[in-house]
């Protein structure tokens, strides 16, 4: 006779089958057939259950790109150090791509105090104006194309379209 443990494995099998289907990037029909054998005082009873699940990829996979080139379009020296104004090519960057770019600048010694990273040189020009002197169009340009900053040589702060990422302390 089979033990009652056989009953416990049915939900586990269904969950595992659903997990495998969810990991697949393509639309798939998944069919699982299981046999449940129960203990009883009489003859062994078998129950067959078939579950068919159609799955579909519902969340996009975020693919970024490395920042492979950049141009320093300005430098401003202050009491604490120098801030670089950098333009990178337009691309499909993720916050991790931008973080890695700033860390590379920092670790290579190119930007040790400050950096402002944009993907549009006109946004740099607008950013360098006092905020009260910017037109609405210039402010929108800055908000759309200012991606990330190195602040005080210790903090990476995400800007504009990446602002929801927040900030991180280098070395933490």
C-alpha cells in the first residue's frame, strides 16, 4: 500500500509545472497528468487529474547597453574639486548601466569629485544656466536628458527619467 504522502505531492507537482512554464520566454501549453493513490481499507483507488495551462510572457526583459563612449563637454572647478559635464550617446541604458559608467569614471580617476551625465549637449547648456533663468522648454530638456550625477565624490544620484532609482553611496 502507498502512504498518504502521495497525496501531498500533487500540489507540488502542479506548482513545479507552472513554474517551468512561467520561466519559458515563449507561449506554451503545459499539460501535467498525475496519478493519486490513496490508502483505504478496501482496494487501492487511483484518481487521474490533468491540468492544462497556457502561459504567456507578461513582463518585458530589460536589456541595457554599456556606455561605450562619451565626451566631456565642460569642467567647473570649485573649492572641493572639479565637476565634469559629460554627454553619452543616446541609448537604451538601465540604471545599472549608468551606475557602472559613473563607477568606471570614479575608479579611473577621471571624475573624483563630481560629474553630471546627459545624453544631449543642449541639455548641458540648459543645466548650466541658473534654474530661475531657464525657459520651460530648457527645464523639460534637462529633466528628459539628465541621467545621473556623481555628488561630492561619494554619492551616485539618479536624475530625470532615472530619478525613481534614488541614490547610492559609493563603497556601500
